[in-house]
């Protein structure tokens, strides 16, 4: 549970700042004192408890402060940068900044960072970092360029990890975001590419971080109004390489997705965040506190005078610009529990008794919070507990994850799974992932309402699984009609049984277009050659046909004449796809899957005739698309190959010709295929005149053609197609 108390204006007069508000609010060496840097020329030192200024300093007219003032905690002095390169250092006794220490640097400064326990750091706009002492010893030293051209630093943070300073900064280039982590104890700079995870590019409007035992949690507030979390390993497996980080959605629609200004984010503790922004498009800005563990809104405060979208957090105070005044809003966050998150926590404690602190530092809190009468006994209990904990063997991370799967919520499992996947992989990683999926599926069967879809997607995308490692996954996805997981499995599993492949094909052909419209499907295999298709277009092309063969169609000439009667329909066939783009992407996954013809044919016979015809129409469309290209290939990433297209046409005809030939809608398709085979034979005939060595192939095809003149049985047409396809492929 969290509560926002009544705020107060810290500045008695409006800040002479620009439209973006003050440059920054930084803590001084006194807990209750803060440096407020105007975006113009002034720095003011405030004491929050007294709500009054203690000192004010300004640069002279014509100079502009370009970096927030910070306090050097080692010396008690203040540091500022104006005009990008001029560094000033002063103390409380100084009055005129023009007369204090000055150093002109050789490169432009982005930010100066200073925290307790280490010297201040200077971050330059080109990504280089210098300690203050080393920089002052040689102000004009050459500053190297770390980030690439056109990269711009958007956000930065300096903090301590296990008593070692770590600097993190985020850059943006053409809508892409990169994370740099500089560890000063090892002098290692790690670079990550931040994958946003949305279909459309979103602009990240605010960042915030917190540090755990193994990960740095990077939270971001995106322009779609959602909060995302990214876990950055403290000890990366390959720090020198450019690695990728994937965002996962933490909270949905915390602010209006149409808001472009006035939004900010701050992490208050491990379960609470503060968000600044308008919750609805037409509403006013609000300051709200959310519980990330239970995904609930704890409290909010409306800001009728608007805000600049800046939020600073120190101790139990939030700083923000409300109107033109810097406002302080005290807050309280209690221990996170389900009752507290729902606002039903009962406060049964006496007013004079204080609750146990939320965080305990075991290194510095000896004796704190313990009664004096039993202090020795309490110390012995603590020591005994420490000994018991120290002798317990460390539980492997995989065992902890499997235990979490059996009892925790879906959201918590997803968080723990991301942490596990971010750790260094062991030689038995693939078997562990298989065990995790089996554990998830076991709980799914025991609890029908439990379906950790995001977890299953993450596990499949590790690229280490096979069908034999998790045999129940695809069957479970078939039960749920989860075509996205089925598509991933078909693309990545090398050992899928033919019966399961055929079951996937049935689902892909039978699922409704409305259902597919709302499904996220990988479209790489169809993005470069698919055309939009109108509903019912394929039916319109074939509705004029009658069932069965007429006597005048018994010869090749009548077939050709029949095709010439409808030239417009044939032209449409070559340009329009009979299925939607998303269904085509699913069917392409089937075309790429491995199979044995002997085992696949019996299962293909179980496919309904209408679906077989639709699949044949799509395969014929793919072949026509291949024919448009001189290389007989489809454009794009991982499209079906000509060999795969031909093999599946032959398979479907072998399995379903007797049934398909009786369907009126399939008659024109079969005639088109027949015309195609005839054209291949004509090509062979012409080539045979030029190259006598091809005569044997020509005779074989001619023999097949003669059989087709007299109502060819099923094997003859399939064999003709196969021979025609094979020979056409060999020519190119």
C-alpha cells in the first residue's frame, strides 16, 4: 500500500526556466538539502524541511548552464558546467561564480554524476567518461569518441553495485536504443541493443533503474502508455560483444498513449513505481503510484496546473514541476501484500509502535529494532540463523525455477524465467529448458485456467528445443489453437512427427480469418511477395465452373479452349492470393517442415477436400510468383523454395486427387495445372529439337501426355506434374 501526502511548493517564486523545466534536482552533502539548477543561469540550495533557500549562485549574463549542479561528497564542494565546456567548482562561502575555480575542457559535457562513496564522474556527449581528479589534472586532454555517429545520449544513471561504481547511459539512433554499462572496477564497457518488442516503433519517454543481486532492472515508460522492464546482467557472459536485451511489459496503459509531454517514471522500491502523466487522452496530468507486483494503482494526485514531465526521487520525497513552481510531495510505501495492493490492509498496530523497516541492511543494522532487555539473546539467535543459512547448500537456479512453476503466479513465473534465461548457459541448458516446459505443461493440465503463454514463447525462442525434449507442447498448443506457438515450433523443431505436422496444417487451414487478425504471427516469409486479397475473391474466380468433366474436354485442345474462354480469371489467379497474409505465413511454416512422404501421405488423406483445394490454390499461386522471377525463387526472408512447392503439390494430388477432382471449385485449378504441364512438355519438345541428348526425357513426358488425353487416372496426373516440375527445375 502507498500514500501520497499533501505537497508543497519549494520555490517561493516561479523558476526562470525554459519550457522543459529545471535542469535537475540533486542531493547535497546534508540529507535535507538539495541543489536546484535552473535551465537558465541560476543554482539554488534549498532546505526542504524549512522550505527555504540557503544560498543562490548565478553565472553572468550571456552564459547558460548546460549541466545540473552536483555536490562532491568527498569535499563538500559544488560542481557545475556552463556553455557545455566550462567547469566551475565552489563552496557555500563563495558568492560570485565568476571568481571561483574554472577549467575549460576539450569536449562537451553531457552530465556530471556524484554519489556517496566515490569521486564524481564526468560523462561527455561522445560517451567517454573521466574521473573528476584525472580531468582537473589535465583539462585539455583528448577525449575519445565511444558512441557511433548520430547516436545521442538520452538518459544516464550512476550507482553503486557491491561497493563498486557503475555508470549506465542510453543512446538513441534512428529510433533504435542502445544501453552502455561502464564498470569501473574492471574497466569494462558493455554495449547492448535494446529490443522494444512492439510491432510498431515506440518512443521511450522516461527511464528508471534499480539494482538487485544479479540484475540491473531497467524500467521504461513508452509512448504507447505502458511500462516495460529490461533485465541487464551485472556479470555478462560476453561483455565485449554487442548483446541484445528484450523488453517485457510490466504495466499496461498507465498513462495516455497519445501523451507526448509531461510523462515521467521513478522506481520507489522493489514493488512500487511513481508515474507522472495523464491517464486518459482528455484528462489532466496526475502523479500516481503503482504496485508492480500486483499490477494495481495504489494512489494518485491530480496536477491541475500541469507539469514539465520531470520527476526526481530522494528518500521519501518526490520532486516535480507543478505549474512554474518546484513542488515536493512526501509519500509512504508499506510492505507489499495482496491486501495492501487492493487497499484492504487493516492497520492494527498501536499509534506509538513503529512497523519493522521494509529493507534491512544486515551489515549495518546489528541491534537495531531489538529490545534492550533481550539484546544478547537476540544477537545469539541472529548469529545462529546466520550459521544455519551459511551451511545450507546453494539450490541450483533451475531447481528454484521448477519449484516456482509449481506454486507461484503466472506473472511471477515469467519474471523468474527471464532472470534464469539471462544467466550464463550450462552444457545441460537444453535439457533444463525441456524440463521447465514439462513442468509448465503439467501444471496446465492440473489447472485448466493456468496458461503461461508468454513463458512458453520465451522458452521456444531459446532455439535449443526439439519435439522429443517437450513432446506435449505442440499437442497442448493444438488443443488451445495457439497458432503462434505452432508456427514457432514448426520453424525450429527438426523432429516433428508427420501426424503432428498434418494436424497443424488442418488448424492453419480451418481457423477463421477474424481469429488470425488479432494474432501476432511472424510474417518474414511472406512480407515481400504477398498482395492484399479481398474476401471471397477466390470463390468468385471459380464459381462459374460445373462439376465433372464433359466429353469435349477429353482432349488437350478442348482444355486449352476452355481456359481461353476466361482470360480475366486466369490473370486474376496469377496476381491474387487465395488466403490472407497471416494464413500464408502459417502455411509457409508447414512447407519448411521436414517430413517423410511415406508417413505423411496417410495423414494428408484426412484433410477435408475444401481445405486441400485451398492449399493447392495457394501452392499454385506461389509457383506463379516464382515464375515471375528469372531465378525461380521468391523474394524475402526464408520464403518457400520451388522444390518445396512442387513436392507439396504432388503430395496433395497423390493423397486427394479422387476427391478433389469431384469438387466444382477445383476443376479450374486442375485445368491450370494441366495447362502448366502441357507448357513444360512443349518446352521440352522445342529443346529436344536443339539438344538430341534430351530425347529420352522428351519421350517419357510424351508418354505421360498421351495417357492424359484419355481421362488419366490419379497417378498419371500426379506423375506428369512431378516430371514436369522436376524437369522445369533442372532447366533453371
